[in-house]
C-alpha cells in the first residue's frame, strides 16, 4: 500500500519542500527494533542462544571425568588449561566462560532499563519480565562467582576477598571494578530473591525462568553460603510449586536419547557452553563414580554408555541431545532440600526427600529405603549428588564448598602422560584467573594463583 | 586523443587517392598563424566528399578534386578549428592558418559533477576526467577495472581489507566499513552493482577528489565520488552505427602456484603420526570420521587385513599422485570472455537518439561455469519550444545470468577442519572419475549403503553439474529529466529516476548430488522394527533466494547565471533532492524436489532428529526460509555558486545538508551540514604575464568538508529480530548495537591546492595538486572489556590525516607521422591515524595490523597508517638447532611463549604501511600511420608485505602445510642460506606464532609492473562497395597482467598478490563505425 503512494508522496514533499520527519522515520531494516515495548523485551529475553547458557570449564576442573593423553591434545587450549589446572588457563584464547555470563548481564540490564521506559504496561507482564531479567542477571553472576572468585568462606572474611564485577545499568562505558565477595554474593541474593517474588509459578517453554527456578537458584546460592536452613527452605518451596517428577522406570533408559528436551525433570533449561570435551570420544567418566552406582540403578543405563573396559561415556542428558545440561532439575532440588535439612538436623525430612528421589531412580525390586542418620546420612546425600548430577558443572562448586570441612575435603588427582598431578583442597587453583582481555581493557585486579 | 583516430583514418584515405581524369590536384599547407610554422599532423576534412587528410611533416596535404565549392575543416589539437569554404577552379596551393587556443584545457574539457556540467575554467576543485578512448583502452567486462592505472590519485587496494575496500581515492579517511567512493551514474547515486554497467555504454567518467568537487554530494562524498555518464545521441547528426566485438582469453588458474607441502612429505608425516598412535582416537571415534587412504592402509596393515608388501605398494602409489595435476586437468580451463556491442545514434535539430545493445558471454575457468549479460541503453533527447524546453528520456536495462556447476578446487575438502589430502585422484588413468574419502570413513559409508541408505560416495568429477547454482539479475533504470529556461539565465530542472533490481539465486541440488545424498542419509534412522525412516524425503533440495529493490529519486533545482560589465560572471544552482529506496528479500529451502513433476514434500523443521553417523547427536533439518525488508530515505538541500571576474579570478562556494532515516537516531542528529569554498586564479590571463612558452597557468585552492556515514549504527540500543530460535521456535532478538548517545556523522576536511599548466602547442601539459585531508569524528570500532557485555564498540572517537600530492603530466614527445605521447601519473601520500582512544592489542597488530579483522574491525595505532606491518624482532636461527630466535631484553631468546605473550607496542618492530605510498603509471603511446601501440607501466613504492611460511603445528598434525618445509634448516650450517626454522621436536604453537609474526617474513613491496599493452591497427578506408560506408575500423590486440619488470624482493612472491599472481590475458577486438 505504502509503496504505491511513495512516488506521489515524494513529489508532494518536494513541492511543499518541508523537512519531513515521518518520511525519515522509516526503518532501514524491518527486522530492527529499539527495545521499547513489552513485546520487544519479551523476545529479547527469549534469546535462548545468549541467555540459556552457562560456563563449562568447571567440568574439566572437577573430578567427574578423565581424558586420555591423545584426547587431551584435541581439546581447546582453555579446556586443557582447566583440566591440567594450569596457572594461565585461557592461554590467550577467548574466555567464553567469562564473556558469556557478562553478555547475559548486559541483556538483562537492557531489558530492565527498557522496562522502566515503557509507558503503559500490564502489571503481570511487567513483573514477569522484570523477574526474568533479574533471574538471568543473578544466574550469570552466580556462575561467574564459581569460577572467577574464591569460594564463599565458611570461616568468614568475605568482605576482604575480591568478588566479581557487578553491572547495574546497560552502559557499556560504565567503569568496571571488582566488588568484594560479600557484596557479590549479596547482589545475587538480592536479584534472585526479587526474581522469586515476581516470577509466575509456571511458564512455557522451560527456557523462561519461573518462581521455582528462582527458588532453585537461591537454594544453590545458599548452599554455597553455608546457609543450610535457607537452602532447604528455598528448595522445598520450589518442589512444592513444581510438582512434576520423572520416574526413570517409566522411560526407556536404553534408548539413544532417554530424555527429551523440556521434560518433566527439567525445571529450568540451561546448557553448558559447547566445547570439544562434551563431544570427545576420549573423555571418560571417573571409574570410581561409575562403581558407586548400585545394582538396579537405572541412572547407570540412562546416563552412560560403556565403550570399553572401565571406559564409560555420557549418553543421556536432560537437554535431550548431546549438549550438557546445566539447568535446574527436580533431582537437584530434592538433593538440595535433603542436604540442607541434614545439615540442620532435620534428618527425617531429609531422608524423605532422598528416598523419594531414589525410588524414582532404582528398579522397584532393587530399591531399599535409606535409613542412615548423622554423618552417614549426609555422606549418602553427598554421594547421591555426585551420582544424580554428573556433568552439570555443579561438582566444582561442591568441591570448593566441601573442601572447607576437613572431614569432607578431597584432593583431586589425575594421571597425565604418566605423571600424577593434583589439585589440593582449598588450592588457589580453585579460582580461575580473570581473562587477559578483561585485565588489559578494564584494568581490574587479577586473582592470585 | 579522439582526433588521433581521425588522423589515422586520414592517413589511409590518403593512400587511396584515385586519380580520375577530370580531377585537379589541390594541395594545402597548414601553418600556425603567429609563427607561420607548419603544423604537422593537422587534419583536413573536405566536405561534402567526406575525405579526411593529414598534413605531413611540412604541414602539407594534397588531394584531387573535381572543380566546385568545398568546405574545408582544419583541426589540430590545441588549436581552434578552422571551417572555411573554398572554390576550387584550378590546381592551386591553399594556405590555412590555425590559431592556438587561448585556453587549451577548456576547449574540450567539461566536467560533470553529476549535478551540472561545468567548464574546467569554472572549476576550483580537483577533478580527473577519463574520456571514452581511455575507458575503451582496457578490455574488461567490469567498468571499475577500467579506472585502474589511468586515474590520478585512485588506487586499487591489494592489502588492508581489500575485498570490502577495493578502491581508494587519495587514501582512506575512515576507519570502519564504509570506505568506498560514491558511484553516480547519469546524475543519480547508483544502488546496483557496477558489474552490471557495460563499459561500452560509458561516455565519460569524472572522479571528484576534493571537497569543492564533491561537496555537492554531501554526506556521502567522504570517500570521493566517481561520476559516470553514459552515451547519448547528438543533435544534427546523421545516423551512425557502431559495432564493437572482442574476445578475451584469460589464463587458466594454476593450482601449482599454491606453496604446498610435497606429497611425499605429507605421507611421511601420516606414517610417523600413525606409528605414535595419533590416529587411535580417530579410529575409535563413534562419529566415524574420515580416514585418509594412507592412514587407512596402515590401519589395515596393523590389523592384518593386508600384507606389509601390499601396504608399501599402495603407499608408493599414493606418493606418485598429486591432486593439483588433476585439478588442473579436470576442474579448470582457460577463461574466455566475449563482448559484443552494437549502437545506433543520430539526431535532427530538435531530437537526438541512441540505442545500444550489448552482449557479454563468459566461459569461466571452472569447467561447466558460464555467465552472460545483456545490456540495453536507449536515449531520446528533445529540444522544444525554441530550445527553451529540453526533455531527456533514458532507459538502461541489464539482464545477467551466471550458472555455476563446478565449485572448483575450494569444494574439495576432507573434513571440516582439513583440506583434501594432496594425493587424492579425481580420475583414474583412463579418465574415469574416482571417489574420494571425505567427512566419514569409507567403511562407515559402505555399511550405511548396505543398510539401505543412499550411496554415500563422493566423486568430485561426477558432482559437476549435479547442483547447478543459477544467479539471475534484472536491473532497470528509467531516467526522465526536464529543463525549462524560464528567463534569460534562469533555468529550472527536474530530474527523476526509477530504478529496480531483481536478483534471484537458485541452487538445485539434485538427488544425485553429494550434498542432497548426505543430507538425506544424515537424517535417516531405523525405527524399532528396523524400517528405514527418511526424515528428509527422497528427491532434490532446492534453495532459492530473491531480492527485489527499487528506488525513486527526484531532484528539483534552479540554475541561474548572469554576467555584467563584461568582466563579471555569476552562476549558481540550488535545489532539493529526495530518494526513497525499498527492498524485500526472501529465501526458501525446499526438500523432496522433483523437477520433472515440479513437486516438493514438506518436512518437519522442529523436531531434533538423530544423526545417522552418531545417533546421540541430534539436529533439526536445515531451514533456510527467511524474509526481510528495509528502506533507505535521503533528503538533501544543496546550493552552489561561482563568481568569476575577468576570466582570471574565480570564487566558488557550495553547501549541502543531508538527512536520512538513520535508525534510532534523534531527528536533529540525522542531518549534517557540509560546505566548501574554492578560489581559482588564471595567472596567464593577467596583464603582467608574458611567458609565451607556458601560455596557460591556473592556480586553484579549495577547502571544505565532506561527510561519511555508517548506516549500521544507531544512538539507541538496537536489536535484530529473528524468527524461530533453535530451542523454542519462538522469535528472539539479538542486540546488534549498544547505545551511543553521542553518535555523529563522520566529517572529512579537505584542503586542496592545484596548478594547471600547458606549454605552447600543448606539447607539455600537466596538473599538480597538493592536498591535506583530515578525517574527523571518525567512527572507530574498539575492543571492549568482556564485562561490558559486548566485544566491540563503535563511537566517534577517532581521526586521521592524509597529506599527499597528485601529478599528471602529458607530453607530446613526437608529432608528425610518427607520434609519441607520454602520460605520467604520480601520486604520493602519507597517511596516519591521529586520534584513537584504545590501544590496539599487540597480538592483533602482529597478526592483522595490515589487513584488519574484517567487518570493519581494524587496529589503528596513533601516528601510524591504518594498515601497517608490525613484527616481532628476529635474531636469526639458532646455529645449533635451527630454532628461530627472537629478542628478549636485548638478548636472543627461544622462550616463544614469552616472546609472543609479552610483546608490547614498544618492543615490536614497525615496518611501514601495507598500502603503497608512492604510486602511479607511465603510459606511452606510439603511432605511425594506422598503427598505434600503447603500453602502461604501473609502479608502487613505499610499502611492505608479509610472506607466508611453514607452520609446523599443522604439518605435525598430518594436515599438510607450506612448501617452505623443504627449504628448512636441517643441519648446522644451513643457517647460512636459510631463515626457515627447523622442525621442532614437539608441536609448539607459540614457536609457530613467533615465526609467523617475525620480522623474517616482512619485505618491501616496491615494484614496477608491465600492466598492459595495446596494439591497434586502423584499417584503411574502403572507397567503394558496400564497405565504403565504414568511417572507422580498428583491429586491436590487448594483453593484460603481463608481469613484473622489477621488484624489491628476491623471492617469487608477488608483493601485491602473493603466490596467487594475476592471470595473464590476451584480447583481440574490432571496432567499427559506419
């Protein structure tokens, strides 16, 4: 329609000879927008390629896998660096584990700023979108803290330690400075708490965060902060809202893809940054971990393929494909609730969550209720965390946290080219260096390694 | 130049004098009026018989005429024509006196700025004009190529993002993506592709180089303007035909130029790697990746499937093959371009017309590929109401079609990160196509086939023709202009142009094609009952993308000129211009395509299907459906004026304000005012000037601003919406532009000082100009800290400066029967980035300082040219080990990691610019009778280039590498004659990086090239028969890219093209006018 008249219009404008703002208001490219309406912000927060991702190198650094010597050489430099606990992990290569979460923070800040500018807005939509943006920001900060800042200290002194760079506004020129660890954790706490208050109970698809997802992230965060009561409360509330459960007895655990995308088990979808490690045929699951699965544990079949003697590789992942899942699952929520409760002595309830989970993971004939208590119960729960949550990038955080208890501390060791290398509990190598790019361009302080 | 052609015709006509009985011999002498010296080479045309004659060395000519009255027209370059009536009664000697032109330069030269045609005398700015003869001198399908080495100050870039930035006029005054000159065709900026303009349709080209020349184009003129005018008919002219035909033979691409590791070395590495167990993970990889034949052979030997002798026999055979032999033999051929054009023009006193048809046919060098182009140019000009009203109608159309059936050597790949193994054979000894191993292992492919999947063999020669890509383009331009003389000196003009272009690219992968077979196979799976399910249906795959663009441009202007008191002349012009361009794009990917029934099948784009080679991998069926639309709007006000006094003093001013629909920019930032002013002083017109040998001297000075605009930027956060996110299938937005409140248009300040001189008789004429360009508020793309959420940021944070000169000198060294003319172009410039806020990372400077990272990301350093070569200091090879050595704290070092990582701007070597700082061409033209020979020698100095050399990492991973491997240091003492490092014991990327970026590989690029030679032969005029109507017939031979005459480097490397030296070509052509 418009085209038909454009020529007439041109002559008209020419004849009148006025500068014509409408004429110049046409978009140079129809697919461009300045995010300014609720709809624009909605689709901005639906950018799953940017927002539903999280750092991956925690997989390499942890104790869940080993890589053959030949396989190691085929990995990217930062992957090798993380696996070998090198001082300079990134070796000059791009550090996606650092830039990806900050890109998410930027998107979240753009959305938050734009939301305030929208003149007429539906309250529910506003709350949902604000909640999502805050969730994504908190989610991103949380993952940055797990790699680039020291673990939250059980013994205190978190005000003296360096945390991460916090960004409140979508201004790319804003000065970058590292906050203290305490400030960083409380910011994540603030973002996630507000998100949990604003977000709706359910959303479709599961790439959009919900109240249960925000509570789940809060539980993760509070575990890190040794707030076991808080972690248990958040996880329990999340489990109440999100009531679906997946019983592995109801799926074909032998199939190539036992899980489907956005399945019942998934509370919130997020995947780890794609790296060679995930696809490599030379990366194997830790043998001790494999051995810890009991007879009749369906996870052994659903999660793994045996490719040789003592050689297991991951198969079933909640992403429904080969990519590693890093989002929130009901299994994780139950284990967080159980662990939190166990730490604070509510053992009955803790056992309840653990048994409920196990009954959905074991063949009925092999399932025996756990009736351990005290330290045994806690150890049982911690072992189940390893077994249930392999390949999610969570183990690294657990190692950092549990190493602060001498009785739970673990020295990670691996054999590389015939040499035994190790990562001592509470080693400074549990904190990744800030990538050179960042140090050079914004001048923030480097971590001591 | 054009007259030279007439001169040549004349010579032949002379030799065809027919002596008939009643005729009497008339002889003439042409002399200069003042000195009474004979004018050798002057041309006499005798009407109505239409004979043209050339005066000999004594200024004499003679011919036989029947008694009667004749009109004699005498012409000579640099002299006013003489047109006189003579009654011939008896044999006599006539004397013709020609007067030198007062202002020789002005007689022929009228400059088109795209807005108006102004005589050169009224120009204060910097223009370069190319006439038809110069444009036609070179043979090419592409118009732009014809500017090369004949346009002063214009250079074709061979370094520094040259794909996006192929041409620079007086350097580069912008840092980003928008570095190309504005192209104007027939008064309006051109939106189509220049490849579509048939060079045979072009009358003239003017290049506008400074602010005074280009400021009329305002915000788009910052990179210079190239104004192209197509041919039109002439009033009062009898109907004329012209015919041009030529065939250009271009050398076949030579795959052996690529410096590759030898086949036997390649195989030696494979054998060695196999022995260390390097391929074990490949053998066990569940994705079943491809294994090269040598590794496969070794594997079979190890597994006991074949004997050791058999393995040795096979490997010995592989050693004797070279893929490049087969590429040369089966994939390539010499390119053949044919060009034809036919024109018809003429005019009466109130009307003129021109119709020209062009046809270009190219047989491309890849076997099976071809392209053709039809062009149509129709012009009708009317002069009505006592010449008060002028109407010009023009139609220009192009239809072109390219068919690619053969992707050439580029498509030959082994896996996604490795090229084809060098001992691959495309055909056996009797020429039967052979299958190559690629992507997946042969055993896997065979298993798949026996399980019922489609044949998975990759036979490159069979692929030719199986997936033809057809690119079709239709381009139409309709011009209408009206001018009306309202009052004396006041003229109103309205110009309108409608342009539309349709592009369509269709690739039809037939079911036989490897691509379609592989797609179908990858998306095949077996259900529980063992039934084969094909998620991509059988049939071909059709991909089709279309783009439709159209624009309306309209300009209205008033032209006023007057003069008073004889000495004062004033002329001015003011107007408004609007342009609206819209485009729409769409693309489709269709599956199960059966051309015979024109049917397709729908597929499921949403489900993630398992991939056949590794069912744990899932993937959606590739979906290439898409749609897009957009628009450009421009609105401009412009005015200029000139005031002249006594033919001596000239003042020009020009101003323009532009606005466009830059997205997300506040209305007040859309518009930018730009202006210029110029002064001219014709010194030779002054009373006190009395140097007779240099009768013409003019000085010019101009100053002003042009603009440049990056239309991708916006002041607000801008996001691009895409449909169908992979995970959710929902629309999603990606932020493409972070907010920038201070975004402004780039401005380029130019000062230009020029001198034009011409000697007596026009023997020497020349122009020398000095200029200073400053790029201000330039948009620089700078790396940002990742914590900001972006990688790079664009802002008006930079500035550049360019100082330079352009000299154009033309001499007529010999006149007379044997003529020798020389044109010298010499340009020099010094470019420098004067402001840039971010320090470019040293690693980027070393790796890509000379080229940029693409997409407008360059690495400026204040005080240096934008594109420069930097390197790590080189301390030679270690005489013991042959290891390369760098310098660390003044000491030779082999700590490559530190050498690479700790390099700083202070420690690295700055060599110099990557683009020439002194360049030009020397063109000599000799002519004798009908034969003319012209050779163009181009030269480029004052810049550097980097050679490639061996990188051991790739070689030691069995992926091949550089032929320098054979020349490496091997035993102590080798360092005397080689600088190529020894092979390290283990792979060391830092060692490779150090050597790649070291000073050892940087050399001076200075060279002189014999660019081309043109040999023309003007056929003698045929006096009778049906060919007697031919007024001009020229046969010519043209050779291009003839070779380097001298270069600074001792290596084989071509400083401009590396190992991919430009292909030589020879053209044979014919030009006829009748």
